[in-house]
């Protein structure tokens, strides 16, 4: 099967920069006529030459989005169940050095929060914890999943890197998707950003999506935190990772998330801010390279930006978001969230806006064969 780190090693940073800087507009124009793109084509679509042809790249991305996804947009919402974390990621509000109040929901509290989200209409939920394996253990997550499973059509996880056996346990319990942000694919930068804690292990994290696929996860997503590394570096590595996973595990739905770094508790200076034009270029390039892959855009982005990215390739967005642990139906919590959200729209408001833009909000995009009826879209 091979190993993604070996694939990545064929693309050292200098090679990526060289390809980008030497890409011509004629090459970009030719790539936009191709049906199947190679990784080098994707890299050329991230180049300055492609940036100058953004309208053309966007047009192609729009055609492909309509061809493979129509005007359907999947909706999910996150549920943070613990912000206790042993890591010290320099860019994160949950960093163990931040002396904020921490909250860890009991299984019953998690159920109450989940029930609240269910009653609002959510059917697709993403569970998040900090990295504290003794407290937010796989067994704890499995207990939460077992309890809330009847409420949701789909339960995803965005938690610390687990072993294949731990992913298997969660799959058996009812988890069908996992997302793992590598944050940056640059190992030296990664080591500096994650100085201590279990997350310091770059290779363990890099191989987590592979372990999740091997464990039988239906859907696996990858992503880098945009702003940490130079634009063409982590965007290319993320697309390459998704491309390799798609070919290695053809039965698994591989998706990409596109988080741009947000303000947070503590001090972190963003070294490589990604402006809106480059952000749009990334989404359009991803869609051209991976026409069938789900692209997820979170509420780190504004409603305006998220609405506009739908045409370029975004097919999954969150709604009714809080990045705090608890406080929706359990007692109000005074813990700060992991990061500041920009798009604060409720589920209803997101559905209405999508309808006004001519899109269908899909709350439940796959059917458990054992279930007979399902709400599939916003009323
Ligand atoms: S990014 Fe995740 S692992 Fe790192 S400090 Fe924040 S919650 Fe913990």
C-alpha cells in the first residue's frame, strides 16, 4: 500500500516553489481543458500564473462542482465535548498553557447538548475533544457516541490521532467519518508549532487518516491550517494527501477541509496570511484536481465568503456553531471557545440563505439501509 510520507518526500519544498514560479499561463490554460489532473497540474493551478487567471480557473471549478454535486450542500454542526488538552499548539486557544477554565462533559451532559442540536434540526454532527487521552479516552468517546447515535444520521469525529484499533472501536459504535488536520505538512515547522505533548509526533498524526481508512471509516477528511506555511506548500501537500488517499482507499469518501487561521486566546503571529483571492484560488484548484471530493468550509469564514465559495467547489458547511464546550442546554459555561467564529448564522438562517442562492441544504446525505424514513433536507 505504501506510505504517504514517501509520496510527500518526492515533492520537497524547493521543487514545489520551482514548479509554481515557472508555470506559464499557457500551461494553466491547457490544464483547464484536461479531465484528469496529475499532482503537478494541481500545483500549477496554485501558481502566480494561475492566480492571474483566477476567473478561468473558477469557471472550470464551477462547471465541475455542478457536474458532480449539483446544487446540494451538506450541513453539519460541531459539538465540543471537552477542551482539556495536554498539547501546547502555539496557535490554539485550548493550548494547555492558557489558564482558562476547562470543561469536560459527562456522557449525560453530552447527550443533553446533542439532543438540543437534534431538536434544532441537525442530523449530521461532529464531535470534538482536546488531546487528553486519559480523560477524553476512546472508551469515553464510544460511550458518548452510543448514547447519541439514535439522534443522528451521521456522527463524525475531529479528535487527536488514534490507533487503528481505537478507530475500529468508534466505527463499530457508530462513527462514520473522521477529520484530521495535519496543521502543516512541513515537519520542522510542525515540530516548532507543537513543542510538547502527544501531538508533537508528526508521523503518527500524518498516518492517522490511513489508519482510519483501514479501520473502516466511511468518510475521511484532511486539511492544513492555512497561514502557518507559505501558500503553495501546505495547499499542495493537502491536495496530494487527499489524492493519495482516494487512490489507496477507493471505497472511502475522501474530503478536504480548508481552515484559515483565526484570532484566538494567547499570542500568535500568523506568518503567511492567506488573502481572499488566494483562498478562492485554493478552493477552485482543489475542485479541478479532485472533482468528486467533498470540500468543507467552517464558520472561521464569513457568511459572504462561504456563500461565494459554493460556486467554486465548497460542498459542506457548518451551521449553528459554537466552539465552546457545553452551554447550549447544559449550565452556561464561561470557558472561551477554541477560536472566534465569523459566521454566526443559525441552522435556519443558513438554510434560508442557501435556498435564496438556489442551493438545497442537505441535513442527511446518506441513508442507513436499516432505517426506513429520513429527513433529507431543510424544511
Ligand atoms: S489544536 Fe487541538 S491539540 Fe492543539 S492545543 Fe488546540 S485542542 Fe489541543
